[in-house]
């Protein structure tokens, strides 16, 4: 198990390199650059050259990438061109807000999604199952920026239960978590239900019935462990979403966070900040996948044996 | 009175009737072979005995299943559940997929005696180890902690049988217990099951398509064809003088030592699908002796010697 863990970590190295190169290239290949934002209209070509040289933007891309990566590996993501602060400081200032929102939303969607999906699977084919799954389908179709506005309108403006925006108190978190979480609930409920229904058709379940176990016991003691495996995989993949997927929701609720930082900096082509944010998100996804795989191994002895 | 009496058992799934009017009886200490090709209704009969037809949306449409004096056909699910594992146990066809892949085989056996015998963890494990040793599983203590994928097919089937025995049942229903196993292991498992039946006074319904297994293990045989009984009787008379052309063809499929090359016979054609069961004798399309009458009406079972035979032209009667 430990050997597998170390091997997985080593395997992440090339993935990290590729990811960082893609992040860097995407940012630099998009038309427009930060100099455009700093120059006044009608500024001379010399002035533009001067600024480009100041930020190292006149050097070949490969060199820029190498310098950036080298610094990044030592924990230095450079200085924001527009915001004029160290990128690391900007990220650290915004990260807690994103984590608070993302982790709460993840917890909410997991608990509610697994419960709803399991209940639907237990009563599969009944009117309850149909109503719930229809609701889930609707929930998964609602765009989150629209849902967020709706939430603000109903719960903040009309009912006055929660703050309209910002992140000053804990209750400002409720509406954003619901907004982000509902899509997650829909996804996880569907995966959970499908997993239950699928595992219930396997041969060994017939034998569980033949042993004289009650249906409830088969469902909640035996099938549940199988049904949670795909859910864990999904959760691992959702870590990126925890960190930055709530971009539009942060925007709607005017919350600070990596998403807001990323959107603002993208508009200004603030290369170091965009690169830093994307790098964080990429690492989040890598980490999530790793944790998901390890959890999979912990749950399934077949996976464990395949590793060693 | 026999432990198990099945009469006129008719099983329906949706608008189909894959099993029609099957009957047999079985005493303690005896082995009944239920023989037929795929699609003959053997496994459905097993599911009916277990009360598990609802799992596949099937139901008993007619007939009765009397187990130890209690009618089981169309009784509440809870009655069946209370019998399952404790009085009637199942051994399934494919040991590769019959065990939960993420639990140790030991806990899966323990579970049965904890549930039905009310044993605590330690006592259940001790009992499982005894059963595993009775199933001739070497290093039972080690195997107890292993997962299904770490064991061979034969070992897994021994585990499944040990699991079936853990509730101390009176009736064992084994649905093709050796089909998925290596030929060398098949004979061992069959031998083991027959020994258990004799030693513990169990009754065994052994479902198979292999007449060789029947010859080795059974006291009585019911030959099914396309959901109906073709022939039923004591194993000796069935093998010595098969009356139904299908029975004879099945026996002809057993390779015999010293048989000349190229003389192994198959049965031409295949079992009709559920959707196109003929109204007349269902074996007629494949039968070498079929006459116009066979293609017009269905034969009712009649007694010939020690057997019951559903055929207009039974063999050995100068048909």
C-alpha cells in the first residue's frame, strides 16, 4: 500500500510538468496581454517595449516558462503585474474563502446526494423514485448563476433570512453553498442510484437473499459499500470544482475567492495571477484524483491486490 | 411423507410461461437430478423453491410446493425469507460471481450462522472453520481471511457450499454447482455434496445439464425439455432404459471410455425460445421419431415401468 502510494506520487511528476506547461501556454497564447491594460491609448511602441522588457515578456516563451517553473517550484509564483502584489499572497488571501465554500458545498452535496440517491434506489420504480429523480434532473439543469440570483431574490431580499452578498459572517455562506451544492446533489444522487441499481443485479446479491437476509439489511449493509465506490471516485474528481468551479457563484454573491481572483485577472491578462490560480486548481485536481484512488484501494481488496 | 412435494408447478414471467406443470418429490437423504439444456426451466424451478422468483419478476401461476408439510407457493415473502438459509439453502451456478468481492469469504460464511444460529463472532468463526474443513478446504484458518478473487473456482464453490450448510438446512438446492469448474474439480465437488447429503440426512435438488453428473450423484431424475417434464424416474431405469427420445439423446452425449472416435453424438437443433414454444410436443422439431401426431398435440405424461414419460412414441415399447 505504501509502495503504491510512493509510486503514484512519482507518476504525478510528469503529469505536473505537462499540466504546468499547458497552463502557461494557454495563458500566453490567448490574444491580448497585460501591457495593453497598462498603456494609455496612443502610447508609443518604445514605451510598450520598455514595459514588456520590465516584466520579461519580450523573451522567448520557452525561457519565460523555464524561469516561471523554476520559481514556482520554490514557492514563488511571481508578482502580479496589475495588482502589484506577490501572487502567492493573493492566492493565500483568497483560498480560505474558496475552501470554506467548496468544502461545505461538497459535504452538503455528498450527504444529501447519497441519501436521496439511496432512497430512490431502495424504492426503485416507485412513484417516489420517479418524482425524486425528475426533481434531480431539473436540479442538474439549472444554471448556477441563475439559481444564485433566484436564491438571493427569495431568501435574502424577500425573506431577509441571509445576507445578499459578501463573506463577512458564516450565514453569508448558506446561499452560495446551496447554489453550488444543488448541482452536486443532483450529480451524486444520480451516480448513487445508478450504482445501487447496478450492484443489486449482480449474482452475489441473489445469494445474499438466499441466505435469508432481509432486503433492508442487504441494501444498507452490503450493497451500500459497493454503491459508494463510484461516488468516492466522483468526489476525487470534484476537488478542482471545490477550489475554483464555483467561479460564477462567487461572482453572483460578490464573494472573494480563487474564482473571483481568476476571473478578474483573466480580464486584465494578469499572467502571473492567472497562471498561479490555474496551477493551484490543477494541483487540486491531481491531489483529488490521488486521494480518490487511495480511497478506492481502501474500499476494494481487488484494487489493493492489483497494486502490490 | 416426502420432505418436498412439487405438483403441477407452473411459473410465469410477464406474458410468458417458461415452466409448465412440473412435479416431483424428494425425501431426506436423497438426491434428485433436474436435467435439461439451457432454457429448459431448471433455474426458474430453483428460484421458485427458494421463493426468489420476485427478484426476476417471476411468479408461481399454478401448482403447489409443499415443503415439510407447509405450502410455499404464493405465500408471503417473509415466510420464504424465514426459510431461506435456515431450512432451504442455495448453491449457485457461478462461484466466480456468487461471493461478495469486497468481503472476506470467512465473514460471508460467519454471517449465516450469526443470523440463523444466533452465534457470536467467535463461535460463528469456529463453526465456519469446521464447515470449511468438512468441505476439505486446506489451511481453512488462512482462507477464512481471504477475499474471493484470491481463491480458485473450486475453492470458491466449496466456500459457497459451506455457506449453504452454515444455516443447517434440510434442503439444498444446487443450481449447476459444477458447470463453471474445471472438469477435474467437478467430480470432487459432486462427490463432496453427495457425501454431505448422506452424512447429514439432507435432501438435495441437483440441477445440471450433465447426465454424467446425474449418473454419479442422483437417486431420481427429472428430465426437463422447454419447460415441461419429458421423463422422470429412478436413475437406474432411466439410464438402463430411457423411454423418451430426448433422454436417450442426452445420455448419448456422455463420452464413454473406449468409445470409437467420432461416435460422440450431439442433439441437432436447439431448445425453442420462450416466444415460439409449439402447442404440440415441444421436442418434435428435433425428434428423430416424430410423427404427424407429435406435430399436432402435446403428449401427457404416462407411466411406463418405474418412469413417467411424456411421449407418443416411447422407446423400448415397440413404438
